C-alpha cells in the first residue's frame, strides 16, 4: 500500500509525462519505494530494519535530508528529493510528508504537524544562497504564511539578526563537516524565536540547522545528507 502512495506523490507533483517521470522524481520515488516494498516472507520471519548508511544514500543517486520535529522527540525521517520547481526542491517520505527547501532554507512543510504553507526571505539570505560565514549579512527579513481564515492565510514577518559562534566539527551520516555556529534571533509583531545553523567554514553552506516553522509546529531539526545539484 505504501508503494502505491509513492505513485500518488508522482501524480501530486504532476511530474509525469508521456516521456516518463521527471528524472529527479524518478530517483526519489525509486529510493523510497525500494525501502517500503513488502517482503515475501511472513512478518514473524522478517529481519529487523537495517540502519541507513551513507552507501545506501549514494546508491539511490537522489538528494536526501533528515528532518524531525524538535518538540516531537522522534529520531526523524529521511526525505528524498522528488522534484524541483523555481529553485525549491520538494523532499518526500513514503507517508507523503513533504518538506520544501530552497538550498538549506525550509520554505514549506506538509504532513509533519501544522503545515507551513510557504516562507520567503530577503534576496541575500545565506541559507538560500550560501556565502562564507564572514560574509553573512547582519540581518534578513523572513515572512511566513500559515493556514488561516483569509484567502492568503495568516502572514507573519520577522527581522532576523545573525551572530557568529564557535567553530564545530559535525558528522552527518558518516561524513564530517567543519562548520561555524551561526545563531539567528528573529523578532516581529507576533513575537520572537531563535534559529541555529552550522555553516560550512569555507563555503557557508548550511549542513545542519534548527529552523522555526510556526507557532504550533515550532522548530524542525534539518540535516542535509546529500544536497541537490
């Protein structure tokens, strides 16, 4: 049944045509379908699930991220890159959970909790367009749209300021990254929140971050396992 759910995602994204599926989508669908296809043996005979490895990700040829709700207390799920539209890559799971990413910036969520319809920010946002940590802007403006009574839902805007912290080594699925801790403090008429990012020491690419996605859903913990090309 879950394999059929992946086919539904293909239709949902309208990425299939007479020439076949979008190649990015095809790799993502194949990756998650392989992991959820029922086994022939009985449930009692099935081995315990194998721990995901870097080799598993590389074998799929697809971009991948790990996402968890901070307040949910779970270990998180792996999302595979399915389709790109206007610079935003949609990552999916077999359960039809969807996270939209522009670079390392979470711009939408679906099926995690309370949906983030969309988010956008200043043109120089270093999460969306990586620059070395010393070149990060002093601040950016972030705007969020949530479900609401109006035609466009509920819009909230924040001014977010960055503060550089110590350098750190982090490991994401067997691969180490030399990063700089970048703290982000955001304030606006509706309140305030804090994000935390680990940016690559040389390029500024954000490999791991805690990003606010709404007053109800809160922070999501996002690790980039294999970035989209």
